[in-house]
């Protein structure tokens, strides 16, 4: 037997060893933690946000291997909007939105309408002669330059440049100049080649620019065109034919908004063609719709009812979202047209929730009127924040997709290289705290090192992030398409169920 005094002595010795070992563990931990906190505190708000996105951006387990994209392609003629409008010698007492531009006076009025709101828009010019006059005046501008254009071509170009493992097949009217401007790895079909490029005039303006009595509250652009081929039946038929031949695992459809400017009979026929072909696409192959600027209420109602429910994913901005809510009796109808500044986040959340619940897929399969509905993902983007919304289990890795889209927005606007981050050119335009979801009383507290917030509402997932805004943007056109394409390629899609026709 040990002496009675020996047992406490042994335990006392062990306690000292335990305390010492804990001390040796805790000191390095607290030292490391202190150093990490000190290191993080040295970053600017912009750098901290950027690094947080970098941590969130993880490639999906299975990247899309093949994508077919159609059907609007053109060459963008990018000019200073204020200079060109002033050079036209037209008069304008007040801004007024025209669904279709018949002459240069209509252009002046409609440009002024959106200019004073700092909102992006696109309108068709019905007179070819008037459009050619605008082109001549624009090409005479000392700051004009040509760029690849059209949502389909821009998204194809972005994916080819940034995601080399994804094979991209573009179907659209491709002329000599767009052929030269496109990324060399973009596959294209000879059956939709055209002799002369479709041309779009991009009237850009910067925050603070003055036109007459109006001052632009933010940088944006107004687009006008007189297309012949982007909305043609031949191009659309070749697009759906390419899907059957190329057998992609991703389909991107855009340019539907260009049908708005055709006769009612023509666009009705084409809308039937689109819906019929969308219904024939394998449900295991996701379809993404990139919406464009809309102005005609009757046509837009057709898009909502005949196209929107039959795609899996939607890319949309604040102008387009508020317009859809306005014409379809959604929430906050009064927000259209969007005024200077951005729509409050909680209002956008209400509109996105309504859009997905009304036109989205029914996971229960019990709603007869939703037979064939597929929509389960929406990527919303505006100048100061982005939101990703999804329902069901088809989509994953959405936080990475949102962060990747937000990262590219400021970079592209400021023309910042892929491997650098110049925080002097970017700024945060988000309040310190605000309401995210009024119904759930969900608040957002800004934290630069952790800017992404997510929450569930009625089995719908919302993911939110503020965006770094370029102080002096060198580019406005194509940014939305780059955001959508990037967010889409970082997202992952997998739907269980049989496919009988592929």
C-alpha cells in the first residue's frame, strides 16, 4: 500500500502537467488568433469583401461540359450617349418612354427618360433610315469603338474565356466582324452566317453627366437597334436543332425580348415555337433564360406565361423584375419604372419570392396548372447587390455562384485584371444595417469579412451579397451577361427522374 499522502501528490503533479499542456496549447492559439485579427483589421473594407468572396468560390463537383447558347448576336457600337444625343440636333422638353422608336426625336425622349433615372434600357428603332443616321453620327464620334454584342454572344464569349473545360456552341446571326471578335474556342454554325453584321448602338453615360436639365444619378447605358436576323425563325429553328445534335448538359436561351418589336402574328408564331421546343428538352438538362429589356405589356405577359415557367433558371435585373411585377399584379407594382437609386432589398425579396412561387416548379406534383413547370433558380443582379434564389433540391453551390458573379461585376466595370484587386477603384454602397426580409423580420448587419447572408422562407432559399461598385466605370455593356454566365457556371444542377426521349 502507498502512503496516504502519496495519492494527492500524484494527482497534484498530474494537474500541473495538465495545466502546463493547456497553457502551451492556449498561448499559441490566442497568439495566432490575435495575429489573424490584427491582419484582417489591416485590410480595407473592399479588400476584406473581395477575400471573403474568394473563400466562398468553390468549383462545383461536376462542371457543365457542353453548353448551347442562342440566339441573339451582333456587334456593339459603344459611344458616349450624351455626345451623340446632343449631336443629333433634336429637341426634348421632357423624358418619355416609347415602346418603339420611330425617329431620332423618340430616341432623345426615351434616352432622357432612362438617363434621369440612371436605369439601363433597350428599345427598337423601327425606321431603318433613322437608325442608319444614328449609326453614321455614332461612328463619327471620336470615342466610338466596336465590341462583340448580343446576350447570347456575350455569354458564350465569357464562358469560353473563363471556363475552358466547358465546350460552347453559339447559334446566332454571325457576320464578319462578330466572327473576328468572338473568342476563338466558341463553336459556331455556318448555317446562320450573315454577310453584314447586326449593329447595336450602345449609348453609355457616367454618373454626374449632364443632358439638358438632367443629371445622371448613376452610370448606365441605353441600347437601340434595328435587327433583321436575331429574332428570325431560321435562327431559332437552328438553335433548337443544335440542342438535339450537340446534346449539351446546359442550354442558355436569350434574345426573346427582341421578338417584342415584330408583328403580333409573327411573334405569336415564334412564341409557340419556343414553348413547343422547350417542352421537348430533356428535364435533366437545365435551361437558363437571360431576360432582356421589355416595354410591351402584352408581349411581356406572353413571355411570363409561355416561356418563364418552362426554363429552370432565370437571370434578371431590377428594371426587368419590377416591370414583370408591375404587369402581372405582383408585389410593389409601384416600383416600376425604377427611379434613381436601387430598389430596397426587402421589396426585391418579395418580388423574387412571388415570381418563383407563382411561375416556379411544383415539387409536390399536385398542382395541375403547373404541369411541365421547371423554374427553380433566379439570379438577380443590380448595381449595389445581388441575390440568388432557389427552391427544391435541383440546384446547389449557389453561394459560390453568387460570390463569383459579384466578384466579376466590379472587376469588369473598372477593367481590373483577373489577378489583381485595386480597392481604390471600387466602393461599397450598402448601409450598415437594413431589412432583408420584412415578413420574417430578417435584418442584415454588414460585415466586410462575412458579407454573404442566407435564409429560408417557405422552402425557398435566399442568398444575398452586397457588391463592390466601380467608382468610374469604363464599361457598362455586357456586365449583366458576365455576372449571369459566371454565376451559372459555378452553380451545380442535378435532377433525379427518368428521361425518356434522349
